[in-house]
C-alpha cells in the first residue's frame, strides 16, 4: 500500500504569477490553495505522509504548509530545493534519503478529480512496486488539454516507450502523476550527469534500465495549471461537472444553472456546506409560514428559492472537497423535514376550509413525498447498487416536487397541486416498489 | 470460477428411511426436499451445472430431479450408480467422464448455511484448482456435531494430514464439501483396487500423491442428516437462528417466540413470503378500521398481531431459501404503508374531538415513524455499512412502535401513546442523524 506522497512545489510558476503575485502553491482554486487541495485529495485517497519540496518563495509556502498541517492534521515533511530554478527532476532528487519506500509523485500545479487518485491508489494496493509507473491519460483527441504544452507519451502493452514535450508519435499524456520506486533517484542522477535535470529525462533513463510501467485511463478530469487561462478553464469544467446525469429535470434544466453560479461564489468564501443546507431549510420553513397565512405566491417563490439553494451545499462541498457522508446524511434528513414542514403549512391554512375526507386525503398524500425517497433508498440498500431513475422516478424527485408547489403557489392552487403530486408519488411508489417487486419475486435468478 | 457441482444422492439412508419411507433426497426439510435445498443453495452461490448421482430408488429421485429442473430452471445431469449399495467413493467415480473441469462436491444429506457455500465459492473464484480441497469445520468442541459419527480430519498449515471416522488425533470435521480437481478420480480408482470404496480412502490416496488442501472455517452452520433426530435438531437450530441480534427488543423477547413457531408450520406448506407480508398488511388495515371506529382494544390487538405476522415472511423466506431483494423491498415498503394507514385510522377517530394544534402535532409526529426508518437507510447508504443500533435506535423500530400502539389501545390512550412515540422518534432522528452528523462533519478523517 502506497502511503507516502511527494509533492513538487518549488517552481516559480511565472506565467501564473503575473496575475496573482503569489507563489503557485498558494494560488486559490475556489476556496483552496492549490497545495491544500492536492493534500486534501491525497489524504482522502489514503496517503498518510507528505513530503513537499519547496524552493521559490519558500517562506510563504512553508507558512501555508503550517496551516495545512494544523487544519488537515497530517504529517508534512518540508524538503528544501535550493536549486529550484532548475527543472523538476532536481526537486525529486532532493527527496532522496527522506523517502525510503515506493511513493506517489505529483505536482502542486496539477488539479485532479479525486476519483482518479483513488483509482490509482486502489490499483496499486497490495501490489509489489518493482518499477516506476506513469499515470497516463489516453484520451488525446477532443480534449481540453493544450496538446502543444503537454508532456506526451508513447506506450505499448503497459510499458512506456517514449516521453517528452516534443515527441511526434504519441498515444497519451503524462498527467504528472507517478508511482515511483526508489530506482527513480539513480535514474535522475544519471540524467543530471548528462546535463538534463527534467523529470522526463530521468524517466527516459528508467525506460532503458528496466522499463517504466503505464497505468492508463480515460475520462477522469485533470489539468496542468500554468496560466490564468488554465485556471479559468479548470474552474469552468469543474463547475459544469456539478450537473449530474441523475439530476431531476427541473434541477438539470433550471436549478443547477443558478445554483452553480451561486456556489462558485460561496466556495470562494469557504462557506460551510452545512450552513448552506440549514439556510435552505430555513427558507423552506419561511415558505411554509407564508402558506400557513395564505400568502401563496410568496410561499411558492420562497420554496423554489429553497430548492435552488438546496443544490448549493453539495456543490460547494464538491468544489472545496468537503463532501462527506456526514454532510450528506445531514442534508438529506433535513430535506425531509423541510418537505414535511412545507406540507404542514399548507395543511394549516386549509384545515378549516375543507371537508374531512379532503383533509384525510391530503395528509395521506403528503406521506407520498417521504416514501418516494424512502423506497429508492430501500431498493438501493437491498440490491447494493444504484437505481436507474426513469421518467416516472424523476417526476417524484424533490426538485420537481418543490417546483410543483411553486407553480401551485403562483396559480393559487397549492392545495390541489400538492395533493395531486403526493397521490401521484404514492402511485409510482406502489407500482415500482410494491407491484413490480412482487412479480419479480418468484424468479430466484437475480 | 467453479460452475459445476456433483451431488451424491445414491445412498439408501436407511436410518432416516425407517421414519419417512422416502429416499433421502426427497425427505423434506421445512418446505423443501433435501436435494432441492442443496441445488437451490448452490445455484444462488453461482453454480450453473449440476450432476446428481442416483442409485437407490432412482426412479423416485429422478422424478424429483425433473421437478427441480423445471422449478429452478437449472441444468441437471443425472448419473446412475448401479453399485449404490457400496460406499460413496463409488458414486463420485461414476461422474468420471461427465465432468471435465474442477467441481464442487457435496452430499444431498448435508445441510449447509447458504453463506458457507458462498464464501467457499468466493474464495476459489479466479484461483487455479491444482489439487483437491476439503472444506473443514475447525470448531470441534462445544458443537452440535455428533463427534462419534462425524468424519474427522487432521490438518496442518492448510494441508490435510489424515482423514477418517476413527482417527484419534484430529482438529476438524469433514463437512462433506470438497473442491475437487480431476485427480480425484484416479485416486478413487487406486483406493478401490485396495478394496476401499469410501471417499475418505480416495482422499487419503490424494494426500500421498500431491497433497490435499484445506479451507477451514468456524461458525457457519452445517449438518450431516442421518437420523430423524438429526433432522429435528437441524430444524431446531435453524429456527433458533431466525432470531437476529439486530432485532428490536419486543421482537426479540416476544414476537419472534411466536412468529418462528408459526413460520415453522407455514414453511412446511410452502406459503409464499409475499402472501404473508400481504396478510400482515391486511391485519394492519383492519386494526386501522377498528381504531377509526373507536374500537381501541380490538385495534390494538389486531395491530400487535400484524406485527407478529410481519416477522413470518422473512422467516419463511429464510427457511425455504426464498429470500430475495425483491421480497425485502416489497415487505419494507408495504410496512411503511401499514404504519401510515394505522395512524390515519387513529387520526380519523380523533379529528373532530381535538383542537387544531393537537391535530397538527399528531400529523407531524406520525411522520416521525417513517423518518425513523428513512434516516437509518440514508445513513447506511452513505456510509456503505450497517448502522449499529443502540438503545435509542431500537426504541424507534417498528416492533416497539406497534407494541406501543397495542398498549395504547388496551389502555384507551392510543392517541397519546402514538403522539408521544412519534415525537420521540423525531427527537431521536434529529439528534442522531442531524445534530450528531453536524458535529462530525468537519472531521475529514472517516
């Protein structure tokens, strides 16, 4: 199991510096300095000890490291590279003597999707690292990567053939991620003697010595951040990725368009996702109060606003890598309370205006909202996989529910709209999770 | 991957026969003939092709096999052993020429906990079967196994040293389960030449030839059924195992005592678990109607009855190996509807008797019953593990809920009891799944 990571953070990053006046590791991406972001991702994936090579403006970077150490409660060893103005192979070499077992190597100016790092570490878990491996993105066309600037690789049968910025024949990009064994140091020294202090030169020496392995992938996001333009592009791609294909219709077409814009700002000020969840909940309560006093239009608008803000907590969490099962449980259970409270407000207003049977039906129908979500969770728990949500199931999701109440409010039909959607939710639940299950029951092949 | 199984079903089973007058493979264990039970377990664990050796009363056994083939939709090849009166090694030998790859070997008169078979097959998945493996129970003291009758084994460092009914020095029992490679046939022939047609003799030859591997376990239930007493004991143990440690207090102490007795009978007549779930649901509806008309005592009793019967569906499913995620989803969602309908009955009766605020509080409180179950499922989905249920969480389980309503009915306090338990459920949910989550949120180590 790989538990150590070497992070290169010594370079000048002059192209970024023009804009930000900070050394690269401290440049913020949403709410997190690039270096903190790297360490947070690696820690979540299972790395326990960090070695960070600093050089350019080392005091400022060391101050940042001190902060990260306290905040994330991780061991970080600082390694100084006095020759930081040389190429990055030099920085790796500085770690010789500090790291005595295979390690993960990465660069502070590279942004990765957390899943990629997790998959890499999962793959190498329990495997003997008898050589160095390079992590390669094999998607080379139709990509956001700047092909001219990227370090390209040629590989065949899981073995690296060539690497460099200028090679003509290539079938992948060097992502700046490596699983190194200790041979890398010898190879870098050999390359240095030949006058080349780049990491690529060291890797080329390793190819000759005993080969370099390739772990290639496609479809995970990563990016090398060199310029302010790169940073903007990475932000844009990440924001866009917050739209999920399992989103409901209203969420996908409407809510996310607004909520991601809000989240982009909230993430920058590092607002806690829990605070956002709670604010969305308070808006729902306010909507309920409006309904209780017959202010249907205000109630509807407030509820729809709450629905939009409800997207922000998860988005901010993902942008700043704060997502956790705790937060997800908190948000989801709070959402159910918000639903119940909204319905109770409507119930309160209509209680004395309607006959018993309508009130009974309304109370029954409102349970449909909770059961819609309940049944899906039950199904996923029993089958141990995600439920593919079809048209019917998307109509009983929360985004559509709150949107229906919103429209009901605007049209002064909030009782009817809520009642009908509640009953409809029951029908879908009864059909999908009771009747359909029944017919499949006898088949023991599953 | 092992996909073939050889099942020995040729013997006379004379000690069982005295009581049942049927050949052993057709003797019923709860609702299933022993042979059908074996095949059902093996199929669920991933076996695709079955080879059944028949001999004694082969026509009756073949008729049973025909039924199983249709019912379970599996491929079963019948192999006849004209010398069925000899020992079981002979039966294995009859399969030579039919099976051409490593296979699982088992006996029709052995009962196994499904999990054991699953674990065995999971272990050998993707492994090269370069020798024969014996599955050994290493729990030799404090066991239900009849030590005198059992085939005992001595093993060391994962290798079999000796096997036999009469060996003095042993550290495990032969469970009658083997993962065989094709060398077994040669070894059996060699043993036969020496005048011994037992499977154990063949295994002893294999020990000399290249060794026999041992896969040992502890804590899974299995039994060799030789006598009517064995059958009774196995039934008793299985019935007892239906009590689960995650059961609620009322369920564990009271409901299960009754429901397992009922299930034992229902399983014999092979009543479908879904029918039982639905019957329990109907009882809940009936209880609700009683409540709606102010018949509190009748309502309470009916609801408690429904709660007891609600245990039977899962029990019968497990006894007859009919448990499936479909059935579990069906039952769970139906339970939620039963809860809602019971509460609606109480609501209906009190609607005109109470002030608005009490009615509002009651409606709100009743959501607590659904959220109690909802929040646990949400937690388990997010954390991908089971939630350890402590005292508080057990008090908001369904068995306790329906018991509270039952007592409330008896004491003419059903409104108050339901209201208070509902509010209590909310408090537990809010504490466990909102407040506690919030405080853990900031810790990213999880």
